[in-house]
C-alpha cells in the first residue's frame, strides 16, 4: 500500500482512534475557516499543548472553525496536506495557521506551501492568509518573515479571538486592507509593513514601519491562566503521551537562567490554582489513567507538595517532566513513587559549579546527589541528567569536572544499594537565543563540540553511563535560524530548492554568507538586532546587565512575585 491511498487509510485510522472535546463543524458552514498546521509529524504536533489550546479556542466560537493538518501522519509522508477533520486541502481554508516550536521545522513550512502549490512568498500570494505563532515565532519571527503574512507574538488564547473577529469583519476586503486591520491588534506582527536595511556586513542597520503598524510589536500574555483550561483537547494513542491527560499547571519561569529563552519570553511566572488542577484532573481520569503535569519548572509550583498529597489521597497517578534538584521534597517524591515513576530527570545544565554560576542555574552537585538519594528512598532507581556543552566561558576543566562528578554519581548510586538503576546523560550543544543575556554570542565550532562529546563518551561508557546527544551540526542550523534575519529565510529557501541535503546546507550562501556565518557570528552590544522591533517587556539594558553579571559569576535572584526589581517587567505590563 503506497501513495495517496496509504495516507487516506492512516488518516482514517487516526481519526477513528481520537477522543475529541470540541464541536464538529463543516468547512464553509461558518464565516472564518482555519486550518491549523503543525509542520512536523502528527505524533509531535499532538504532544504540544499550545496546539491543542488554539484549536480549542477557535472552535469555541460560533463564527469560526479550526481543522488540523500535519506534515506527515505516523511518520508517513503525506502527499497532500489535507485536514484531518474534513479531508480537505489546507488551501481551501481562509487562514492557514502554523504552530511553530522548533527552528528545524522552518523548512517544513516551505515544503508544505510548495507541496500544496501555494505561493511561498507573502508578496506573491493573495489567499489564503498565512498566520504563524508559537515560541519560535515569538522570540524571532524574522527568518520566516518573507513567507508569513502575519505573526502572533506571545500567548494566543486571548488574541486569537480578536484575530477571528477582525478577519470576519474584513474578510471580503483586499489582502492589504485585511493586514492593515490585523496590524492594529496588539501582539500581531505584519512583516510586510516593516522595512529592514542592512549594512555591508549583512547586519541589520535600521528597522522602519511603512504603514499604520506600530514601531514595536508588544507581546501578548494571559494574566490569569485560570481563565483557560490549557489541557488535552484531543486524546490519541498515536503520541508520546498516549497514556496521559495533560494539564498545564504553570506558565513562565522566574529562575533567570541566562541561556533559557522560555524563561524570558514567558515572563511573568503564573500558576494555575490547585482547585482548578484537581477539578480538571478528575475530568481527565475519565479518559486516561494518569495525569501529565506540564510547566516550565513543575517542582517550582508553589503548592506542588500539597498537590502531590491531594493526588495520592484521591487515587490520582501523575507524571512530570524534568524537575529542579534543589526543590525536591518528600511529598512530591512520594507522589511520584505512588504513580509508578521509574526515572528521576533533572537538569544540572552545566558541567561545573563555576559554569552554573555563569548561567545562573542555582543548582550544585550536592543538590543532585541529595535528589538521587531521595529518589532511591522511594524506589525511583533510574536517573537522567540534562547537560549543555559549549556554554559561554566553558573550558576543558569544566568538562573534566562533569565527567568526574558523573563517575562519582554512578558509584554513589551503587553505594546506596542501587545496583540496577541506569544513569543516563543527555548532551545538547549551547544555542544562543534572542532575548537572553547571551544573545550576542556565537555558537562554539562544531568540531570542538564533537571532540568534547567524544571525550565524554569515551570516559563514561566504560563506567556504565549511557550518553545520548544532539548533533552539533543540526544545532548549528538551529543557531543560524534562531538569531537569523530575513536574509536567513531566503538562505533557507535556497537550501530547500537545492534538496535540503547536508551538502545544500554547507554550500548555500546569500551575499557570501551561509549557515556557518549566522550560527557563529558575534554581535556587538550596540548592534540593531533583527528582533529589536519585538517588545517582550524586557529592555536591552537589562540583558546587558545580566551578561555583565554572568561574566563575573554573580547570581540574580529568582523572580517570585511582583515585588522584585530585577528585570522591571512587572512595571511595564
């Protein structure tokens, strides 16, 4: 079975297996029809709560519908990008909305548009309108600016309703009029209304508006997340979390980890009420045996111990992703043990205590040791640790310190009596991100990163420690796109047209500048950054101050409430 017939069978099987909590609507039965596309597999897209949330919000309206589409279904290439709900081509809808979480999916957007014979460049296209949102589109939309008509900057639950209403009002107007109307909505960015000037080095020299669009696009954010049930909207067996009903318990993080884009882009930290979490958990248990708690730092949830105890009292089993080693206490660990957790996952991030001061991680080796000990007391024997290599200021001594600590930790696990437990470390190259104190820095050379990964593998494998890692070469591409500009988008298009093979990524250039240039370039503090017209509420001076503190190894206090004065975002919201 091959080709289109195979795709139809897979689509039918997926639809028949789903449990949906949204009303069924037919395309054309309402004024505004949206195809929401995740530019990756069905499994990856349906694991994303943001994708669920926007799907639900649009379908909650009487005047709009939203149908889903994916690049591929169950890892099978989809020859036509049709929606699951209606089996209609995505270009039959008024708006195609892309939900974007990862830079590596950018090229998939080009692929989807070309597959459906939709003009790739915004300037060549009248309809449908192309909308994009999600984390990657928020912190730097510029690499996708040549292809997208308008972006949603920030969190979408509230602004999507304003977009639907405005589009309905202007639906029968010319594209230019529709975009001008949408540009008046706070949080909507229409790139065609902004002129970008470059200097001889290919850096942004000036950003000016050409219409009624604002000079700065202000991020949208939901002040009270209790107003929205951000949770699983469609249950499916074809996803990583197939056995769980997912619930967001918090949004944003105030830990001030200097490498972390999410910690800055989704500030201020907000927490869902415990009563709301318990209510939605009981609902979820009607369909799944376990609740998956989602948040930037689940163990930082202020009522996590009490919540864990309530879960156990009510017979609710739950799961979490990565935890902070310095906030683990017995009630949470007891709840995880009750829920059948077999692996403790924490993220020291840096290989040495010195580096953790630079990145403001706030975790020590002692925190990790104590977390491992506590986990073992509750029969959680396996340990997984996340590390980043190539961080600013990293030396071979830091790598040696990491290897020595991990060797000690493996021996410590055995000394506890944990003979069967696995110790796994996951290594990811450092990728500088916009809106972080390290946004001006380039990524370390791929060759150096490969050498350090090989060194870590060679020294840890004989100790029985499993090492998994992300390819530095793929990270280099992500780095180029992360801090890229519109020229980077054109570069990506050329790469796609050349077959998107490794050789194409290596050879493609725009004005003599390729992927390596954009990935490793050092930016100056006084440079106009490609994302300078995006306003996340944090001033550039704050990031410069945090960069200087990083160089000195100085800590920045955790953002816990609106009384702190560190970043001053609360004063401008």
